[in-house]
């Protein structure tokens, strides 16, 4: 049976491998040769300035990131937080400027305030973009597993399934807060909250929230009594909006979108299984929007810096891992609730903090 494996400890071992050369700490990468400087070939420049541009994202990176994304996306442990930590272990969070195949800097979206020119696209920016785009694997998994629900929505649009139309209404209401706040806060989140310490804080805060909510749910329902509640199409617009607002808290990496939507489902009276199912379907909408936006805004730069093969391989691995995690989570929540994931989050936060403090 699939367990909530402490992914970080496995990745710590992998992080000890010489996966990628990096620019020494405290030193800036050399600039490409200009006229009058010592002659450097494009290959030399690439190896000095951006050691990753020669081969891009490796298949090993794609495998590790795909497993981490797939397993953690729908478990209440924060996929983005895990991917940020994994990027650190794989050496993908370095602010190293990247070169294209012709040895030229890849222009990024940020502008230099002094020159008004685009700043070079960095390895860190490419890796952060991939942490969003790789969610496409989790999206595909939900489409496959919940095809019946989705087909009901399609029929509802054409007036042939009233329940499917109500479910679509509720999903759109749940998505609306994230659509508004996500666009407003996207740059702030990446600049301020995409780091190890923000993730640690969110892991701890989320763990205590989960323990409190799980205790409240168990007091509300008699032991061993079957839990009943509304089906997903029976939620009101107000209840769906509440879940959507709680989902927005998970824009802080390390919080977990899955955790906040499952907690929201508990609050409005859904059973654990149906709360998880609403979380998966709402995630299908939210993750599709986030991945699509990131692909349109930074996809060309990312693909210029990272090879397409490993990028697609990571998404495929994430699809398989997410499908296994979804099937397991529904059964586990029905029997045991959220407590295990809370303790895992606390253990992970403690381990990360200790490793960072110890250098």
C-alpha cells in the first residue's frame, strides 16, 4: 500500500549525488566574452555561465520532480513546498543566467530598472516555472480517474444533466477567488514566498490547523458512525465560495491547496471522501489555469533553457504518481482522517530547518 512517504528524506540522499555543477557561493558567473576580451567559445561560455544549458533539465531531474509532484499534489502536504525543497536539493534554485543554443543570454520577463532591458532568464526562474507547469501531470490524472463526473458536466452544459450543471456552477464559484487573487499576487508570491523558510512556516501552521480541524470533525461525528453529507452538486454557491477562499490561503507555498480545500469541505459538511473529491475536481480547474498561465507567460523561455524531453517525461511521471496517490487518499481519509499528514508536515519542517541551520 502506498504510504505518505517522507519524500524529503529520500531526496536528501539523492541531493548528496553530484547532479549538477554550480557557481561557487559568493561568486558571480563570468560574462560572455566581448570584443577585446580573451576569446571564449560559446561552449566555454555555456559551461562557465550556465552549466545547465548544455543538457537542460536531465531525465533524472524529471523523474524525481515528477514523483514528488504526483505524490504530493493531492496529498495535504503541499506539492509546491516539496518542489521548492527538491529544486534546492537538485541545485535548480541557483540565480545563474541561462544561455540559448547560440550562446546568447535568454531574456527574461523582468526588466533592469537602470537600462530598461530584460534581465537574463535564470535557472531559478526556469525551475520555478516548471514547478507550476509540471502540475499538468496531476491534471491528466484527475481527468482519467473522474471522467464520469466530467462527462456529467459536459452533458449539463447541453441541458442533459442538471446535476452536472450544478457541479460546474459550484466548481466555478470555488475557482473565482483564486482567479482574482492569483493574478494580483503572482509576482509577489514568487519573489517573497518561494523560499525554504516560508515553506517551513507554512508546513508548521498547516499541521496545527489540520490537527485542530480533525479533532473538531471527530467530536462532531459519533465514533464508527457513517458520515453523511451533501453530494458535490448539492453545495450552495456560498459554500463553494468559502472553499474557494480557503484555497487561496494555499498560494503561500507549503500550505497545500489540497489541505485547505479538504478542510473547507469539512467545514461545509462534506464527508472526507467527498471533500477529497471536490478538492480534486476544483484542483483540475485551478491547476489548469495556473499551469496554462505560466506556460503562456514563461513557457518559451523555459523551453529555451530546458530540454523538451525531460520536461514531458516529468509530466508523464507526475500523471502516474498522482493517479496512485488519488486512489489511495480517498480510501485513507475515510478510515483515518488528516492527522498522519499533520505529523508528517511537522517532521518535514523540523528536518528542513535543522539542515538549513546546520548548513
